[in-house]
C-alpha cells in the first residue's frame, strides 16, 4: 500500500504540475484584486477535485460500460502520459498551456474553465486517476487513500495559486524550465511502466 501511495503521489504531482500552474494563474487573473484571485483559486481547486474524485469513484464502472479492458486503457493511458512527458522535456507543454489559457482568458467562469478544467484536471490527470483507481478495484481503503492523495495535490495547487507571484520570483524562468524537464523524465518512465503493465496483462 505504501508503494501505491508513493506512486500515486509522484504520478499526480508530475501530471498536475501545481508549480507550473502558477504563472498561468497570474496571467489569467492579471489586474484582479487579491480577494478575487483567492476566490477564483479556491473555486478552481474545488472543480478539479470534484472531477478527479468522481473519476476515481466511477472510472472502473465507466470502462466496463464501454467494454474497454483495464489493460487496454493502461496502454492507451501510458501513451498519453508519455506524450505529456515529451512536451515537458522538450519545453512544449508550458507553451501549449499558455496559448490555451490566452485563447480562453475572456470566457466566463475562468475558475471552472480553463483553470479547473483542463489546466488542473486535464486529460493526463484524468487518465492517471483512472489507471490508479483500476489498481484499487475491490479495495475500498485504497480508493479512499487515492482520493486523499488527489485532495493533497489539489490543495497544493491551491497553495500555489495563493503564492504564485512569490514562487515565480523564487524559481525564475531557468528554475522553472529545469524543474519541468526533470519531472518530464520521471513521468516518461512512469508512462513506459504503464504500457509494459498493460501489455503483460493482455498477454496473461
């Protein structure tokens, strides 16, 4: 169980990338007073938690209804995670996120969209939660712990929103670039493991 918790923590931390959300949050909320920025950060965090916790609870059921095996989803999910890792390592993920955020900046309800979805609870995070919850089928305690890890990650994103300007000054552009690449390499390794597990399950 400890190994599962560590793996879930690392996977969700890498995929959600709460530190990388800081500069985007600053750009989306530019010109707003601090109280409004805090409210937007809190609402975005709640939306993202609802999406990811719901995914953990009904993800397995949804796969069953669609007739998709968990092994097949592991392979597909691993490939998707690897694509995200590729973008992170080669400095493409942050540019894509920033471009998406700029296009949707004027949309109403930025707390839910684009902050909550898809910048926090994006395709990669949803895929990771589905894969992790699939390992906890028949284990209610493990599912509760997974939701707890999700809550910790979302709370981390909320803290980044509260201190985004300070973190931006602390890391600097060089620090953010190095950190993103290190996380990308780690995510790539985890993605390959997901694919390998899926292939082994299909062969078995």
